[in-house]
C-alpha cells in the first residue's frame, strides 16, 4: 500500500466525521444517543470485528509476526510510560500532569485505529491490530487509571483486574486466538451475522467521533505548551520510536504497518472520561483530544512515510 492510498482513506474517514458533525448540528443525535452508540461500538461491534479477523487458516509465519508485534508494542508502552513520567511528572498542576501523561501514552486505538486498519488492510490487518488494542486495554485500565487515582499524597487505588480481563474486546481476542490456532469454522449464519455487525465499525465510529468534535468550541486558549508537547509526543515522537523499535525486533509487512498506524493514532478519548471521574477540569483533555485528532490527518501519513523509508 502506498502513501496515496493511506491519505485517501484518512480523508474519507474525516469526511465520515463531518457527517457526524452534520448530524450533531441538525440535532439528530443527543448526548444519550452518542453514549448508547459508544457502548454498542465498544461491547458489540468491535468484538465482532476482532473475532471475524481471526477466522482464517493457521499460519506459522503469521503467528511469528504476531508474537514479534506483541513484544514490540509492550516494549513501546514501557518506553512511553517512562518518557511521559520524565517529561510531565514534575508538573505542579495535578490535573494537567495526569492529562499530559495519559494523553501522550495512549492512542485512540479502538475508535480510530481499528476502523482505519480495517479499511486499509481488511481482516488480515485487524488480525495484527488486535495486538495494539489488547495492549491498550491492559495498560490503560491499569497504569492509565492509576494516574487518575493518584491523590495529592501519592497513594494509588488497586487495579481491578476483573475490569481488564472481562473487557469484551479482550475476551474477543482470546476467543479469536483459539479460533485461529484450531482453524475453527463457525456456522455460516453465525459467521455472516458477525461479519455484518463488524462491518459497521468504521462509519459508526467516525460518526460518533464527529458528533463529539462538533460540541467543541475552538479558541486560542485551547493550546498551551504542555498540551502542544503532549500532541508532539503522541502524534509524532512516540510513533517514530515505535518504527525504530519494530524494525530492530524484526516486525515486517502488514504486521509492521498496522502496528505503526495504530501507534500514530491521536490521543484516546478516555482521557476526558478519566478526568471527569477524577473531578478534574476537562478543558485541557478536550483540547488535547480534539487537536490531536484533527492534526492526525497530517501526522499519520508522515509517520507512515517514515516507516516506509
């Protein structure tokens, strides 16, 4: 796949976001509707897409690249966590410190990454993309949550591992791996239902994101140096580190391009939710999420081009 195809697909996805903006302006989608559709995407559509991606013949070379991608993604997260701590860990503003660390580390792997990979590479791409999705869920709901549970005295609440392991996407990945290893064939009707449900992931995800962006009022006050540095790390520097790391480890082909595209996705929308739950000021989180998403129209092709060198 060349850079032109990637740019065309990203432009198409942003056009779908504009449909979401239009729906919002016409008041066809209210906050409760958006919340309900988000739950449908997270708990129904995305797991179906993942399971469908694993329904393919077992391949030794494919599983090798899958395992190498796991090593690369987990090492990248560890590097990101350390760097984010060094860069933002001393910020006096606790709210901004949390947002900057979380926002720089965690990308919008589910809502932006999986739809983009599905459109670009089909089920084979989603097969490798689930590595990044699984790592996101594991790290985000453990280390990521701990950033917002950390109080002024430094104490941190214990991680609820049930919340991590019982996530529908994690369950779908485990089921998918079993389906792949044993080359299990689902009944025809079941298979078709899963395919049809999974196929709505891309347009519905982009419409929901567009609907959310439509509620944001842009101003110069949205960008300060901390948010700017967070976007630089999230959209460019961390993905570039990922490129080097994956090449050193030996990840190649679709596994390589899928993983770097997932790493280059904008800041995760969960940064807003976690800030709300911590009773913090959501303005910096909203600024980060929206600006990072808009700038990804440029930065994702840049990262992909660097990976192609």
